[in-house]
C-alpha cells in the first residue's frame, strides 16, 4: 500500500505499547504497515506523542537515513517480540516468572540518560495534593547526547508501563474475525470486545443482523 493511501495510524488501544503492536494491522482485509522506514518510524512516534516534536525535528535534520532505517528495523524486531509476549500472557494476571523473558526491554532501558528536575507542574490548584504551589518532579531525557537508538526508549518504557501497571487479564485482541488489533480493556465492567465500533463493532452488528434476517 502506498503512503498516500495509508490511513492515519490507529490509537485505539488505551495503551501506547499496544498501540505500537497495532502499527501493523489488517482492518479491511489488506495488511497496512505504518513503519516501513526510518522516516515512518519518526512520524509514528510523533503521532503517538512518545517523543517531543522538537526532538523528532532534530533527528530528521541530523540523523542519516541509514541510521534511522536501522533503528526502525530494530523497533520492528522489538514490536514483533513484544507481540509474542502479549499473545502468550494476555488474558491472565502476569506472573513474576515472566521477568525471565524481559531482558530485551531491560537492556534497552539501561541505555537511558534521564535526570529529574523540579518544575512547576500542570496540576491545577484544586487538584494538588500538597500546598507547595504545584512544584513537581519532571523526568527529562538527554535525547541529543545519544544515538538514534534512544528512540527505542519510549517504546520500552511503554511496554514496561503495561507490564508493571496494567492488568494483563484485561489485555485483549479484537473479536473481529480477521482483526489483529490489541487493546487494554479499561471499561468499567471489562466488556470491551472491539478495536473500535467503526472498524469492527459495526461490521459485527451488521453480520448479526443479516444472520437474524436470514433465519426469519
Ligand atoms: Zn477490530
């Protein structure tokens, strides 16, 4: 599929690590890959809000095509490894023994060059938990002192967030028969079944309606 024909990437998973899995999808019977090159990878990271626009701009300017393509290839390898992990563990609470499978993520995270600063936060006066005028810890990453490999960090972080904070029993794949989209079911009663009503929910409803009409 050519780039112009490609729709906007899906961000329907309620989780950035699962959205990353969904950066290749088969919603209408043809596979769509949103990360076919280094430039594609930058675009996806920017749209996902995982890397600040100013940092993306800098990489577009300073990094070579070859470097960016290489980090995109690594990202796809990480994505497909993570797909296997999610397939294996989704639907049940994650056990601590899964740690043995996570060395790839921890290796990426160990490259980080983060530091903390005290800044005035975005929390409004009413929502503050203390009376300290809204001063907060902020994590800052030294993006530019690192090679483009650093672009894997927000992905490894998103995966770590899912692993450490989400309830894996509510990580689900869409029930659409050919759909491959994952999501974190954060609905109140955990009854979410579809990637989105627009893509699969309506189609399922229409199919059920046709089946009902046929049987009448
Ligand atoms: Zn679906």
